[in-house]
C-alpha cells in the first residue's frame, strides 16, 4: 500500500474509534480526562506530519495506543467488557485492561527511538536505546502524575481512574509494565524497526 494512503487509512480508523468512543460513554468527565491526551497527541502528529515524517511502524503504534485509550475512556478502564469476561471466566482478582494497556504503552519506545535517530546527532547504538527507554518510563510516570491531579480536581476516588480498583500499588504496576513492554519492544522489534527507518535516514548504522 502506498505510504500516504496507509497514513490516511489509519487516520480514518482512529477517527472512527474516536467517534464511537464519544457516543454515550460511561462517564463523560472521565472520558474527557482519559481521551484528551490522545487527542492532543493526534493533533501534534498531524501538525508535524510534513516536518517530521515517521515510519509506518511508528504511526501504527501511535494509532494502536490512541485507540486503546478511546476504548478505555468509553467503558472506563475497569469495565471493558472483554476483560470483564477474562476476569469472570479465569477467576481473576480484577479487570486487567489498564495493565494490558500500560504494557502496550512500552511500544512508544519505538517512536522515541525513531525521533532520536532522525532528529539528533546521537550515533545509532546503545545510547539511543537507553535514552528511548528512559523517555518511555518518564512518560509513564508523568501520566501517573496527571491521573493523580485529575482525580484531585474532579473530587473522585482513585478507583475511578484507570482501573486502580483499590490497588494501592497501581501506579507502580503501571510504570513497571510499561518498562517491561519497552524492553520487550527493544528485543523483538529493533531489527524490524531498522528496516523501516533505513528508507528515511542515512546515518551510519552500528
């Protein structure tokens, strides 16, 4: 598929999920808080599209992560039906959609890695990997701070945000799973990512 057509396709898919998510969510205030960062991210990607052109892999990751927040925002993270089914049928203590989502957020490592390769003078190697993982973990920690601020502003209990579900270690679990996801992305996707990015960049590979 032509690259530009692919970008249009995934944008249409993201807009479709956003529209669906907006229609009768479980709680509109929570929906705004959960979906808002993803909307800002999409607008930023569109704004910089002609200035910072990323690979199809990175755009696919961004689309996947935003769609997951649209789903979580629509149902609330602790009430996503499929993961309610898992909880019921596998006798789990909680709905794990939020944990699954934070694990997948580790994929943003690929996007950070790509930006570092394309837009900095860093040589491609271990330092790029290390900095990209730290950026991913920093973003995860920042998101937990935003959640806390949002819960204080809205005067809602912690359990109403991102499926904390009474777990006092929820923030630590979320950040740990994002770190784990970024390390797995490093191990499994780096070679694939290199093949995508070589067509966009002519740095010396090491």
